[in-house]
C-alpha cells in the first residue's frame, strides 16, 4: 500500500509543476526532492507517471519550471559525484534523476526554441563567470558515475569508508568493465551494477539522440555537441569508456555453458547492457568530424573523435581475434540449431552488430585484412546471407538488406574474399533456397538470384550492387555447381529480354555486369568450371539474341507495346527452375506483418558513386584485347548540365568510358519499375503514367551501348566448342550430360580466346550519400528497438518517418 501512496505523491508533484501559474522557487528543496526521492523505483513508473502531453504542456506553459527541473536533476547528479555516491540514498537519487532526464530530454530536443538550453551555463550563486554548460556537467557526471565503486564497478581497495577513493580523482583505467582489448582482468559480475550502467547508458543515448530531431545534415558542418564532448579529450574517461564498451560487447556469450533452457530459469542482466553498449558505440563511431572546417569567424577547431581514433589504432592480432570472435558469435547466435526447440538464448541485435562491423572495417583497414586473411570471413558471410534471404520479402527489413549488401560490397573489393568463397559449404542453417552441393560461392550466387527473382520490389536499387559483388569475386571462383550455373544464365535470360532492356535507361547495365562475370570465369577459371561452360553452350541462343538485338525504331516500339500484354518477363523458367524443393526445415521468406513499424530511409546512391574501379593486376595499364570496360554510372540528371563526375581510379584513364546518353524525356525516373514475382522470373510492371514524363528509348541510344557489349570471349568459346560437342554427340550417340561434362573438363581453350582482359575490381568508396543513409538507418533501428522504455515513441522526429506497414 505504501508504494501506491508514494507513487501518488510523485504524481501530485508532476501535476503541480504544470498547474502552478507562478514559477516554483528553485530553492524550495522540499518540493523538488519529491522527484528523486525513493518513491519511484523503476523507469517504467517514471514513463507512466510523467505523460508526454504533460511534458509538452510544461514546456509551453511553464518553461521556467521545466528548466528548473532539468537544472536540479543535473545538479543532484553532480553533487552525488562530488560525494562519491556512496550511500544507498544517493544511488537511488542518481537513478531517479537519470530516469527523469531520459523521459524529458526528447521533448526538449523536439522544440527548436530549446535548442541552446543545455548549452547555456548553470545559474550559480558565486561570481565566477566560467561555469560550464549544463550539458557538459551532465556528461561529466554520467562518465564519472559509470566508473563509480560500489555503484557501477566493484571497489578494488576496500578498507573502510574513510579509505574509499574519491570519485573525482579515481583512475578509471583500473575499473574497465571487462577483459579484452588492452585490459586483461575480468572483474566479477554483479547484476545490480549491470543494471545501473545500463540506465546511465540509456540516458547517454538519449542525450545523443538530438540528431534525430534535425533533418539529415553534414556532421562536419553541424556536429552533435553531446557526442563531440564525450568523445573528446575533455572527457577524462574516454579511453576506459571506449574499452569497457567494446570489451563488454565482444566478450558476451549469451549461451554461456550451454545448459538447455538456462535463459528461462535465470534472468540475464548482461544482455540489456550489451545492447546499450553496442548502440552507444555505433552512434559515437558514426560521428566522424575529421573533415570538419570551422565556420566563418569561428576559430574553434572541432576536436577529433577519440573513439574513432582508438578504434583505428587497434593492431594486435589477438585483439582482432577477440573482436571478430565476439561479432561472429553474436551474429550466428540467432541461427544456431538445437535438438531441443528454444533451448538456447537468442539475441536480436544483429542490425546494430552489422553497423559496428562495418565501422570497424571502415576505420581499421588492418582489421579488414585480418578478417579476410582466414576462413573466419565466412562466419560473417553466412549469417549475412541468411538475413538477406530471410528478409527479402519484408518491406520493414529493407534497411537490413541494404547494410548486408553494403558489407559484402566492401569485402568483395579485396581479392581474398573471392579466394575464400571456394571453401566447400555444409548446410548448417535451413534456408529457403534450392538444395545444392558446392562452395560458399554457390551459396552467395543462389541467395542473390533468390533476392533478384523473388524479393520485394523496393530492393530493385540493389540489383546493381548485387551484381557488382559477383563481378568482383568472379575471377577467383574455381568451380560453380550446375544449380548455380543455371541461376546465372537465368538472370542473363531475364535481363536481356528486349522490352526489359528498353524499358528503363539503366537496365542494360545489368547485362554488362553479367557478361563481365562470365568473361572473368572463362578467362581466369575455365578449367574447373565445366558446369558453367556447359550451361552457356546449352543457352547459347541468349548470347546470339543479344548480339543481334534490334536497334531500329519500329522493333523497339513493337517491343514496348508488348509490355502491356505480357506483364511478366518471359524468361521461360528452365526446367531446372520449376519445382525446386527448398532445404529441409526452412521456412519461406514472409512479408511484414500488417501494422509492423518501420523507419523511412533515404535513397541509396548509384553504384557509380559508391565504387571506384581498380585493376587487380598492377602491371596492366591498358586494355589489350579491345574489350571496352564499362564505367557504370547513373544517367545524369536533367538539370545538372553535362558534367557528371565519373569516379574512376587513376589507373583507368586509358579505358573507354561509357555514359548512357541522356534521357530524351524530362524525367530521369522511368515510369517503369523493375519488380518481381514468385515464379523465379522477373516482371516489369508499367505504371499508368503515359504522359510526356515517360522514358522513350531511341535507336541511337540502343546502338550506343549495344556496340560495346563485351561478347567477344563468349562468342569465341561458342565458335570453338559448339561444333566439338555436337560432333561428339553424333559420333558417340551421346544423350547423357555427364559424358559431355567429362569432355568439357578435359578441354582447353589455351591460345584460342582473346588475350585475357585485366581484372577490374570495383571498390567501395565512402561518399556523402551512404554516410547519410547509414546514420538514418542506424537511428531508425535504435528508435524501434528501444521499446522498454519507449524513449522516443510519439515524439516529433525529423531524421526519418515512422510508418506502419
């Protein structure tokens, strides 16, 4: 009963705040004390007892009371630090101030008029004018409290209260939370301390969330001051804080000793802490101010982000192994199969983990090379492919699809990924894909084929990216299975249909990518790829049709009018595609449940802006076989004049550059969208828009790229091998595939093909578009994952929109 009374007192105090017409005196301690007294013992109560409408009413009608409440809460936390926060009463006060500020801050951030509030100084009674801003006082207090003996860390030297260390002068490097990078001692676990750290980190995350109340801006022009201060040298705990966060994350093992159902018997105090630590890490690592330039008349330089600095300087192999093992353990955790259903604990922060892995590879190239140095990279690849395949039909998980593909694009820029993909794949996770026997390369191609042919139509901008990844790895793929070879040819068949090629200004790029894949494998890995060569011979008509693609206006318009009667690309699904049984135990990829919340995302940059081309052979400085290499880039927008910058590497100047000619219509976006259906073949759905804004292909436009199709290598292969195969079939009366494959395995084309072209790798290049995309995606995930308590729910967010599926 007493508990109900105390909550009632707290509620009365909240009502008084909003209803008093006169500002409440800041010195009325008995009134203000009610907010952080021991009445309320959990964060859920604070969220229930302080409703959103009342915080907004307070902000509009009694702003001075709201200001005083914030000042007082921060002041309480600062005073607790000054007295080293030793008593039970002080610790409860700190927790309640933390919860109250977590509740209120989003409503302060959503109102532009309050923008400077936390960066003004505390009202002081003394004469000193150099008092620090309220935000800095709060951040310094949180940082100190995260290393507070007997509150958030285990006290190391315990010999009576009089001997306890002063919190202001403590060496927090001795109190790092977990062993790992740069710290060997693993302190004993204490669930209460975990919970206290977690609440302080949630407040920190709330402070950083000022970003989501502004439209996307350039961090270097408009940095988030909260993150700036915490990650600068002004925070004396920056190094131990960074180390504690990364070690807590990477040392976490949700399964522990593997006792079945132990997660149902014991509450895991560590998971919420690991999740909060991970979210703090990715938000701080996203804040790269290294390119910042001070504003006019502003002589203050933006300090470097120490968290990024520390991350980029990790270099010991054992540290890399610790981080990689931690990430792969957690990425693979939701996929682990057990004989007893639901017997092991599953964690679901794979989206944040992928952002962290991305940041780690982006800022620390030594780590990227370490990952690719061994087969451990496949421990990252397989869970990414699982999530890509599982999310392909779910529009609420389009962001997860993108980050998975971006990571694979980054990894595929290095030769080692292609080499590692040749490792045989043993199915450990049931996936909704055809059963096959082969390598990790087969798995990659089969999943990509599934995404392109049966994914959600919002994945269309990723097609270029998916094929770029396959181009990058193709020169190293030693042997593809028959299933995979058929899938690749099926894609070419689908993408080379005339009316698909003509229906959008950039659709032909997909054909160029596929031809480049075939050329790479034929030129560099012919010996082991008899399955692919056999499939190319069987489907040779596709290549002949491409070579003879009509470019006269009559045929083009005939192809275009056929689109309305044939709503689907008639890529006549080959017999191999008809009834493929999926893996046993797999479940189909399902669309989002109606009512699922999702955060909107900005457009993905075109592949030409995201990649830079490099030759994999440093010696090759020219193309020797006359095959034109194509620099794929988006059609230049109409209003930008003629100079669309082509981001190509210095070694590529000798190559012919190819830009699709400008669209003859006003709008760059075509009125056709590539979309997909469930029958393993693409369809193009025409929109109703038949006005002048529609894309109109011309004969000159078709001719301009048709003449550059790199078909020489394949045509030469067909010219040499088709007569030989036909002769064998007639002479020996062969009808059996295996005999023909045996012949092709022992065949050779040495000296018969054009001189091998240089291997071109398209490497990921950091650019403003993907930086904005990542920031928006990351905050969208954090917003939707923080439901207990729902920190930002129903506030006026500007960075993205929250929509219901």
